[in-house]
C-alpha cells in the first residue's frame, strides 16, 4: 500500500500513535474481509461490502495524512 510513502509509513508507525492505529485498523479489516471471502470466518455478502467500505475510508484517511505530512516536510 502506497509504495511511494514506504519510508514515511515506517517512520509514522513508530512515531505517530494515531497513524499506527489507523494502519492496524486497515490491516485488521483487510484480514477480516479475506477470511470472510475464503469462508474461514462467517459473513454475508452485505457484511463484506460494509467492511470493504470501512476499509476504503480508512485507506483514504491514511493517504490524506501521508500527503499532508509529506507536503509539510517539503515546504520546511
């Protein structure tokens, strides 16, 4: 996810608790979706779709944070 921000992601995972929590939430949602789709965990198609929307919202927030931090660093 976001290879262009790989170094910044690594840094933020150790220095920014909010970012880390979002990152872990994204990974948790991703794993739940995979488990449901592979039938390792029960879930309806509607439940999977809700989780996918939540995951996308978290991913959008992560991307926005990365862009903001990256732009802030360029300006300073």
